[in-house]
C-alpha cells in the first residue's frame, strides 16, 4: 500500500496511490484529519481501527501537488549521522575526524525540527545570510507504525509502518560552528520528503538502494546493506528509555558522495536541482532557491 498526502481543489487530502503510481483515490477523512496527512491514518491503524474507506473517483497524480506524506510531524524527525561505511570514510579527514572511532560503537543521533519538512517537489530555500555551505544527504526514512519503548532488535521491524524518501539538507558551516547538529539541520525547508509512504508489507527497507543526483550528475549510490547500524539497531537504540510513537520518522543516514566529502567540497547554490531516488519507493526532486 502507498499512502500520499496531496493538495487538490485547494485543500489537503490523503489518498491511496495505485500500484502503478499513476492515480490517487482520496480517503474519506475529515478536513482536520487530512491536515495531518498520513499521520492520522497511521495512529488509527495502530489503535486497531480499520483503514478508512476511499471516496470519489481516482485522480491522476500529475494533476495534483504532492505534499510530504506527514507534513506536520508530531515532533522532531529522528536522524542518524555517518551511518554508511563509505560515507564515514569520506569524512575521516574532515572536521568530524575526531569522533570517527565512536561511530563503530553507537550511532550518532540528532533531530530536525518538524517545521523544516516540505513536499517532494517543493523549493528549498538557501539561507545565504547564514550559511555558505549547503549540502545534500539522500536518505531512506523509516515510519514507525506501532509505538513502544525499549524495543528489542528482534522485534524492531514489527514496529515499522513503512518507508519514505528524505533529503537531510544540511548547512555544514552552521553544523560545525555549534558543535552539535540540530541547528545546521533544521532551517526552514531543509527536510524534503515523499513522494509517499510505502508500507512495510510491500517494501523491504533493509534491502533497497539510495541514489542522488545534483543537476543530473549522479553523486550518491549506495545499498542500505552498507549501513553501519541497520534499521533494527537504530530502532533499538532510539527507543532505549524513549517512547516511540506511531508516525515517528527516523532518517537512517546517507551514503558516500555528499558535497562536503568531495575534493574540493562542492556545496549547493541557488538554482541547483537535487533528485533523490530509492528503489521501490520513488523519487523526490527539489530546486534550491
């Protein structure tokens, strides 16, 4: 099942995407529920309620504006840093070299504020008055379906509702300046997401591939099997003493090929277009302005 949030007839709706990804059929939910995108449906299913019925005729995906599947997360997006072996290696000579050893023991976890989430084709605003080092990070994001605390590794995948695509946009100079990562990760529009959620029964998120293009040039291409900490390990770690809720989002890290890791570094400029694609999920494409 694929669930999308979209704008049609000047209002936000939530719908079921056809198997070929070409059409959408709206769920019969209230305007207030639709405002929360797929989040309300995920919470209802977690509470044991049935999937809402669909209503009306299918509409072409090309005739609507896709929004982030969860446009208003209930809290910060969980994120993981330096979680692919090749990506960790490409940053060994960067400012992050001093914490290289620790990444083999525990994942680096930070968050992005909910307000930075935007749709799969929305513009990303370059805060040029604050940063000159804007970078891209193509990532697979996990959507929690069943909440819990102290979730074991063996049970972790049972708590996954589905997956979506995220670009963890980063202001590298701000990230380094503050000595922690939230500020440099949380500028407005710095979390493009979409194009929809694919449920875990249709996509094995532990066996897929993440790719990223900048202005048509392939920059990142990595299988998720190359993660240092796999999805069960991330869920187990983040839920230690912390309750995860239905609809929580975990961005699982980025493969090698970020702008900061190039020699010399190649940061994004206004006018650049970044496309992120994940096998079995689809793609997002955003212009930086």
